């Protein structure tokens, strides 16, 4: 049974469609990411599901119930924004108690429930602080605790880690994933960061100009993209001409780079060498070919080619994905 | 920041001249109110509180003060509620004719007061409220709604919409969100808006003269007294009005300054 279902959901502003006939089914407990560039309509889609906005066409179901015309208050949704959106005049505990108070849960029971939620996001001990006294990462944890304390049917996250620096973001990604799995709550996350989408989600929905481009598991979308847009948005894409006239995709990790004349391969020159810590990335120009420049990413094992070096470049035919 | 020293000096001179021009009357009126002389003389020949005794001993002045206070309290609260709701709707809503509606709400501040006075005179006469207490309060409310909207419009715009949206998603109704989430955060602006509306009503003379009928507010009575005779009592009244205004604006400065909103509220618009 699907927990969130969109059927032909559209949101038009005049002639512009922020969401164009979007279909999606998210299973109970699944973590799905809506990925797209800015202006792709991903936030619009989330606000439609949250009930902050009404679609101009289509139906939205949550837990089998048609909520298309229900206000946000009646959807039992946990919502987290990039800007945290904490209540500034309340303490951490009061923020987390808020949804319980609205539901008529008070006293010791509510307090226990709120403190448990704070423990889940590892904020126990900070319940009497004000949001302004917390770091960005801590504030986002409060927002997360507030969004799960009342056991919502679904969790909606709008670029929740976008305001944090890289290291903290990666830490919180791991925690978010663990928390989501342990709670088993159906989760929809919106982001423009393809790494975040690939690492967090069970499935990815790629959106462009309000239209669904592909819905697939991360590896599937990365290696077998449904079209050129998905291929380029999910990472570096090498396009090669195929014999039948189609275009093939080779990801940089599948490109081999070696010294010339050892075991075949096409001759190429290194244009640029970029160290990425555990990886090294080469930008290569194939010799005498009409193909576009090729990017290769290899594990860095202490020695690398330098710009200007002549190398041999090859890839397996099995690693070529003909882009539809 | 390309101003030359010369133009900067001119600007400073103009600023100082403006300040002196505005404060000299106050510096003359206040000492005069403590004068023992029967006629208006400056500088005052001595010190006495006789004009304050005359003021507080005069039941007609006392009645004007109570009328002014009641009208100011009622109309400022009404303007606060209506102006805040209008500011919320105009900032948060997107509907056809929004700019038109905002222009309409703000017009009492832009249109010359005499025009507003005549418009209110005619429309209150039409609905039979001319010269009535209700009509007076309603007129002052209309006049002060723009002041409230200015202050509250900035406050609502600067309040993150997503905080409201989260509250809704957590199950809170719109009114619950406004009372429990917005108002506690906007309290300094609400206080400032209320003070502006209160002073706006307390100082009002033009519209009141047209539509108040038998009701006499303090400024209206001052105006009428000046026409009949020059009585030094009026300097005592003026001093009290100045004191009330200065104290109220000081309170606003303090509250908004503490909330870090002063510059914003006064500069924007």
C-alpha cells in the first residue's frame, strides 16, 4: 500500500506550470527524494503535499485518504524547512511540546514524549535553551524533534541540511537516515544536492520544469538515466557516440586511464588533474577524435598523471549506457 | 558617500536649522506655562503653578481631557486590531486588487487632512452619525489605521512565513498561530503601533473640529480657546501634551530599540 500518492498533480501560475501532471507513489516507510535544480518545482510539489498550496489539477492521497482539499492542519504531517522555522520566543522543550499541546496532550505525558524526541535527535540536556542560543545543526535537530514528536503519518523535509556546512551536513545525513529507518516514517525530502539525494534515499524522483524526468533507485538513476537531463544532473557525464548513431553515457568512475602503449586504449592528453582527497579526477582530451572531452575519476593511490601527460583511455562496452 | 565637505556642511547646517526651528517653540511654551504673570510674557517673570491649578480646576478642561482619553483609547485599539489584520492580509495574501486595497487603506495619511475631514463629514452625515460619539471614534479609527498598517506591515513582512506554515502543519489553527506564535514575537511592534495610533488620536484637531459636534477634545478646545482669548492656561495644556507625546515616543524607542527594530520601522516606507 502506498502512503503518499500523487495522481496527475499540477500547479499552474498563468501559463507557467510549477508542477505538470506529476504522478508518484511512495510506499509505507520509504525514503524518497525529490531532486531538481532551482525552479524545477520541487518545493512547490512539497507545499502541495503539505497543504500549504492547492493544486490546480490532480489528487493527493496520504495513507489512502484523499487530502487534496484538506488544510495543512488536518494532514498530520511533520514539516522541516531549511531555515529551521523554530518559534523564537519558546524554549527548545516548548517548541517540541507545541504540536502535543495543539492535540490536547499535556502534563507529564507530553513532557516525557517531548524529552524522548529530543533524546532521539541527541539534544537531551538542552531543553531549556532558546533557539537563538543554539548552533545551526542543533536548531535543525530541534525542528526535527518537533516534527516527529506527534508521530506524523509522513515527514516532509525541504532542503533540511542546506544551511549547514559540509562536514555537519554529512554527519546529519547519517543521523537523519538512521532516525528515519528506526522510526519507519514515510519521508519525502526535497533537495538540489544530487549527492544528498543519492546517499539518503531509497528512490529518487528527478524533476525539471515541473515534469517528472525519472523515478528510480539512486544507482539505477545514476548509471541508467532516463534521459540526458538526468544523466547530467546526477553527476559528471561523458557522452560517446555509438555505432548505431545513439549517444552513450560513461560515468567517470568507469573510465580507465593508463600509460600509453600497454594494453590498448585511445590516446589522450591530460588537460587538468584535480585532487579530491581519496579520488583524483582527470579532464582528458582524446587525440584525433571528434568526441567531447572525457572526465575520469580514479582512486588516488599516491601517484597521478600531470597535466600535459600522454595517456591511454579506455572503458568497457558493458559500462556504456545508451541514453534514451 | 561621494559628498564633498562643502555639501556635507550645508546638510549639517540645514539639519541644525530644522532642529532649532522645531524645538524653539517648545522652549518658549514650557517656561511660559510656569509663569506667574496674567498675560503671556517671555521670559517668565517668576515661577508658579497657577496655570496648572487653573487647568485642573476647570471642569470644562477636565471634561475635554476625559473625552480625548476615551476617544484615543477606543479608536487606537480599534485601529490596532483593524490595521493589523489589514497589514497581515496585504502582506501575506495574493489577490486581485491588493495594491488598490492597500492604497485605499493608506489614503487618510496621504490625502490632505482637510479633504479627509470633508469626506468624513459628508459620509457620517449620510449615516446619521455626524456629531455622535461613535462617529468621532470611527473617524479617529480611520485616520489611524494607516499608522498601524505601516508599523505592522513591516513587522509581518519580516516575520518568516515558514514559521507560520510549520505551526499550521503541526495542527495549529490560523488564529491559534497568530495568538501563540506571531503576537509574542511581534509584541514590540504591536506596542509601537498602538502608541502611534493613540498619539495620532490624542493630537487630532482638524477632523475633530468638523465632525465632533458638541464633543470637545483637548486639541479642539485649545484651538477654540485661542480664537476667543489668549489665556495662559493653554501653555499648561500644551506642556502636558508635549510631555505625554515625548514619554510615549520614548517608550516606543525603548521597546523597539530593545527588539532591534527601531531603525527598520522608522526608515522603511
